[in-house]
C-alpha cells in the first residue's frame, strides 16, 4: 500500500491541532525544565562514567 505525503501531513497536523488547546502553558514550562534537567543529569553521569573508566584503565 502506497502512502501519500499529504495524508501523513494531514494526520499529523490534525493530531497537533486537536491536542494543542488542551496543553496549558504551565505544562510546557514544566516539560522544558524537566527536559533540561534530564539532559544535564545524563551529560553529568556520562562524563563521570567516562572519567571513572579512563582512570581505571591507567
């Protein structure tokens, strides 16, 4: 079955437009803060584990 790009775009935009009114600005801000915190924790742990394994191999 061949998919049409306009069908994909229509489905995605319809989904976004139906969800958009239900999202509050506080939820968006909370999501941004949690994403930044998650990225910071991930980077810190990756850096720490890399440093620990490098010092262990010496």
